[in-house]
């Protein structure tokens, strides 16, 4: 009876409260009984009910409902104390009993934390920890509870830090062979996040930085220490530093520490290596800090970092990096502008006035602002040419305006204006001036890159041709200017743009890939070497094309890359995206053989991952879902008997069974997996088949049990069953009629129990997948 009340799909806070109070009444009856007493399981169900009520109220916008948090935590605490008392009195079986209710105690600690009851949370943690040698879950719960109250008092985070330090000392001094693990790293990251979010910003950031330093020292000196940082650890601290004053030097030092750990990890076994790799976020933070810095040499740091980003094959170009690059202009304003043999003073009032207007236009971030800034540049040029002024804008100012046009490309709604064409016009202008001998207007590496990436954002039908044209102009300029480098990123961007032309795209992309590879063979310049991003970009072009043999050609390219790598002829290692791109190419064909070909690619991915010992290529849930998607989109097969292993349902059942059961890839069935399965049965299994109804009902039951009901999976289920089966599966028509939902179409995702949706991210609950 108690379990039934605990699992009732309540829809209002009042319903939850009544269920919880009824459970408490039943437990009170048990306590007064002479023959039967409430045990750990009984108390656990009571806590589960109060925790559900608490979670429902937390998601509710009703302030009065949230204010009752202390009442709910107090009710759950009574049962938690009873559980611990029972366990402490059962000393002979304490270890066996404690492991089972561990998550229950964690729930109560979390409820105390949400209610702001940090003292009560600490008391429960200390009591639960007594006599228990493996208390990581409750440690995680108390750290989260205390850190989430950092805005109230930084002392809460310091207490969490103390608990973590005690745990660290206990573990490292014990005789247990404990290796670093992500569950430990999350504990440190939670404390760091708590320090950063506290109201005492200066002290909080300093304490967070101190804890990060501790982690760095412990890991570098002893890779087996549990205080192993990851990229997220660094990003949290670096983000906080970037928001403050001039911390460019500190950010640069942290980037250096990341490089050291990354290099050390390459020499360590996989289970000890730290996942610390500088990514786009890290680079952007350091760039942001340097561009705002008033220290000497900031421009040199920006230029060096931009060069590093271009050489990094795992980093793609984005708007933010281009914005930071353009910040070289205001930094240069502290110096004197030089052009030819004339040197102008930065105190010139007319020059200051021009700069003030110039930046005022750029701050608008509109086409009008970019147009006005460009007009101002040409005005300055004209006055210089006529001798009215003795100063002229240099290439950095032109780059800034070109970048302003690039930023307008995605937001521009005026089809009569092409921001990319405007940027290219400025490129034409500076190239012409360079030919006329004006040294200060010679285009540099950034000039071409801005124009290229602007065309890559353009929606014009001829944008791919323009992007390739800019690439070729950059290639020609690089022959005359050694500072201009055609990087892998430039090639990849131009290749990727051809995906928008499904007819000519594959041929042009393939030729660019061949040319890129040949130029690398001739020059051996690693900055322009083809990489896995290049291969994935080329495969994606084939996947988006309309060619009859595009899927076969994409798979042939992938097989050649694999063969080349295994034989030692090539160094490009295909990754999980490489296989998915080929899968996507086959899925778009929607042919009878599509499911079999996509399933074959999944098996090839598994074989490559195992044979080359590449865990990063092992399939995840999304990879398995690609096979289910192929089965769902295959031509209708409900009229064909399910015989052999090639039928879409046979393949789908095999894949879904892998996801539902424990597997070596740690891949699980997601809400998308369930959605595809509903649609597969609907598309390929006859409605009159005796197996249809039991299969869909069982699938829905598993979906609810796994908490994977999203809008996508719910709509897929609703369209796959009859009206009577729908009402039966969701709890009965009568219940929904009380809510004013008289028809199947009226029932929405919000009407379903929260438990059914618990493992679906909130933003995905309302999103339909194509």
C-alpha cells in the first residue's frame, strides 16, 4: 500500500501532500503494532514520496509551494533518522544495510540544502558517515547542498571544502587502491563552483584558484592522486578571472599549466591521464583578457595565441575569436599610427574624434553601423589623399570594419545588402592599394580569413564559389607574403561551404581535398595539413548531396582513410563523427538496404575501436540511434514477413536490446531511441499483427520506467496506438477528464507524471526531433 502511494502519478502539490501524509499515517500505525514494524524499505518509500513532492514544488512557480520546503525536509528527516538508528543498532549487518539506503539519505541531504538548512544537512551527513568507509555519494550530496548555498554565506563552501579535504586525507592514507575518477573530480569542481558563486567575489575566486593549484600540484606529482583536474576545472576558474580586472597574466599561466598536464597525460595510462585539453572556450577567455589588458606586449600575446589557434586542428573558427582579433585596433590606439614615413601623435584631437565616431558606429552591430564605419574610413582616405589630413587608416581598421560586416551576416534581414560582398569590396580595395605601393594597407592573414569566414556564413546561393575564390586569393598572396598562411581551418571552411550545393558540392569539395593534400605533401607545412576535421567535412558534403552514389562514395573515402591509417601510410584517425557522417549519407537515401548498410557501419565502428584500442571511436547512444533512425526512414515493410536479419524490425530490435541491456560501451536507450522504436513498429509492423499491441504497450512501459518520456517520444507513442490503448497506458480516461482533457489530442506532456520525464533534459522535453 505504501509503495502504491509512493508511486502515484500526482499532478498537483496538494495530491502529493495527501499521498505523503497518508504514508506517514500508515507508518505510524506500523510503529504502534506489536507484530510488524517499519523497516528500511518502508522508510525509504516514505522519503521517496516526500522527495517527489519536494522536486515537484521546486519546479513549480508558486512561491508559497517553495516556502514549504523546510516542512517537507523535516518530514523526510524523521524517516532518515529512523533508518540510521535502525542501522546503528544492527551492527552485525551494518555494511550490507548501509549500501542500500545510501541514495535515500542523499535525497534528504539535498532537500535540506534546497531549503537552506545547511546545519541540518551537515548533522545528517556526519551521522551517516559514522562507521562507513565508502561514503562518496553522501559526500557529493553534502558538498552540493553546501555549495548551492554559497550566495548566503561563503562559510558554507569552506565547510564543504573541509569535508572534501578530510575525505582526501582518509583515502590517500588508506591501504585501498583508489585511482582518480570523474566522481572525485566532480566533488572538487562543485567546491570551486561554490566559491566562485559566493557573494564575496574576491575571496571566493582566490580560494577557488587555491584549490585548483592544489589539484594541479597533486596530480602532476602523483598521477594516482584523486585530486585530478579536468578541462571544466580550469574553465570555471578562468571564467571567473576573465570577468575581473586585468588577470591576463594569470590566465596565461593557467593555460601553460593545461599544456603541461596535457603533455604529461600522453605518457600516462588511460586510467590515470587527466582530460585537460585547451578548447575554444579557454582560448576565448585568454584572448578576451589580453585584448582588455593595458599591460605591454598584449598585442603580441593576442597574435601568438591566434597563430596557435590556427595550428590547432581541433579548434574551429568562430565569431568570438574574430571579434577578439579585431580588438588589436583599440590596443594600438595607445601607440602611434605609422604609415610610410609619417608618424602621428595619438594626442591629435582630430584623430581622436575620428576614432570616437568610428567605434560608435561599430558598437551598433548593424549593417547601418558597418556602412557608416566604412564610409568614415573612405572619408579619412580621401582627406589624406587630398592633403587635408596627414594620417590615414591602416589595415587593422579595415579588418575591424570587415569583421563588423561578418558579424552582420547571420542577423541581416535586408536581402538587398550582402555583408559578405561588402567585406570583399574592402578586401579588393586594400589589395589594390597594396599594388599601388601603400604598405600600411597591405592585406594580412586576418584580412583574408575574415572575408572567407564571412562568405561561409552567407546564405547566398553563390556563397560557396565566393568562399573558394577568397581561399585561392589567399593562396596566391601567401606566395608573396610569408606571414600569410593558408591554414587547415581555411581549407576546411571552404570545403564545408560546398555542402550547401547538393549538385556541384561533392565534386568541388573532393577536388579541394585532393589539392589540399597535394599542397601539404609538397610543402610539409603542418599548419595546412589535412586532419580529421577535413575528412569529416568532406564526408558531410557527400551526406548532404543528392548524388545517386554519394553514400557509396562517402563510405569508400572512409574505408580508404581507415586502410591508410592501419597500414601506416596516413596519420588521420577517423573519429565517431566520421562514421556518423557516412551513416547520415545512407539514411538520406531511404532505400530498403539502408538499415543494413548503416548497421554495418556501426559494426565497423566497433571493430575499429577495438582493433586500434580507440575508446574515443566507440559508439555512444547517438550512434546506435542512427541505426534506429535508418530503420524508421526505410521504405514501408509491414507487408513483408519478418524473416532473416535484414528486416528493419529485426535490426531495430537487436540494436534496442543492446541499448536497454548493460553493454561495454555504456550506451543507454534515450528518449530518441524510444521515439524511433514506436515509429518503426508503426511503419513496419502490421496493425493487425497479434504482436503489435503488446509490443507498443511494453515499449511505453519501459519508456516511463526509464524516465524517457519527452515530447518526441510521447507524440510517437500517441500516434502508434489506438485511443483505448492510449487511455489505458496513461492511467485511465477518468483521471484526465477531471483535468478537462476529454480527448486524446488534449493530453499534453505537462499532464503526465514527472517521474516519467525525470531523465529528459528540460529543454528537450518540449523539442521534437526530425
